[in-house]
C-alpha cells in the first residue's frame, strides 16, 4: 500500500482538521513540515504540490489533494467515516456548520490576510479577536438550532466537529473570550477529551527544535 503523506504546518488549522480526520480513521501517515513562518508555502517545492501556496496537501491512494474540506469529504466517502448524516437535510446542516468555520471565519484569519491587515495598521491580536468572535457568534447561533446531542450535530462526530476544534485552538491562542458561546464551549469540552483530537493537537505534532 502507498504511504500517506501529509504536508502540514503544526499550527495550521486547516492541516489540523486533516490530522484529526486521519487519526479518527486510524490511518497511518507521515508528515512533511512546510514552515509557514519561513515562507516555505510559497517556495517552489510547495507550489508544485499546492499551487495556492497553502497547506495542507495530502498524498493518499496514489492521489495528491489540496483543500482540507475536500480532503475530509474524500476520506469520508472512501472510508465510510460517517461524518455526514445520511439524510440530505442533515448533510446541509452539518456542511453549513463546517463552512461557517472553514469558509467564512478561518480565511480572514489566515496568515497572509492578517499580515496584510497588520501592514495597514491593525494589530494581529485585535484582528484575530474581532473576526474569531464574530465567526463564533454566528456559529453559536447556528448550533442553537440543533441543541440535541453532545456534538455539533447529534451524538456522533461530523465534519463540523472536525472544523470546530482547530478553530477553538486558535481562539485560545489569541485569548478570545468564549464566555458568550456556551454551546461552542460545551461541545469543545467533549471533543477535546477524544484521543484522535488530542493526538492531532499542535503541541503534540510541533517539530522539535
Ligand atoms: N481553504 C484551505 C485553506 C488553507 C489555508 O488557509 N492554509 C493556511 C494555514 S491554516 C496557510 O497555508 N497559510 C499560508 C499563508 O497564509 O501564507 C483549506 O481548507 O485547505
């Protein structure tokens, strides 16, 4: 069987999503670090694998893939992970929760965006706190529409949970006040106890040195 390789950066929340997914599936993989602070993402080697100049990229099943949500859906479909409900309405709800984090909140907090904002006079902390708070506020409201269950949607892990945990890591990193988000906080408290999530935590995968 071909080796699975994840091109990753320890603090990247998009890569963190994929690490969680691989761990949930017990899929062994090797990591190649792309140092975002050193600019490796826009170096020629990474641009060949990821023309957007981003992480993550994964090599799996003889394929090379980018975009964490697309990777999660590929893993879900090929490994029958069950990260999307069986019914179309449920799938739409879970995707909406995942997109609220990965498509709306996360991109404005991306390194290249935040650095540009800082060059225009924002502070990194102020920018992050503003947009993470705004994004989590919307997510909290969406979650209250489906209050049953210990996770974002019911009692099994979905794409939404895989997106939530890296975002809360970032919220903690930037000292965002989460007291106004009780449902987000309660779900996170359950998820952070699960081993596949713990093993994907940036502190567990940070390269030595
Ligand atoms: N939509 C992409 C986003 C990937 C992304 O934004 N990656 C960030 C790290 S979380 C990155 O590589 N940033 C490098 C940069 O901004 O220069 C995905 O989900 O894979």
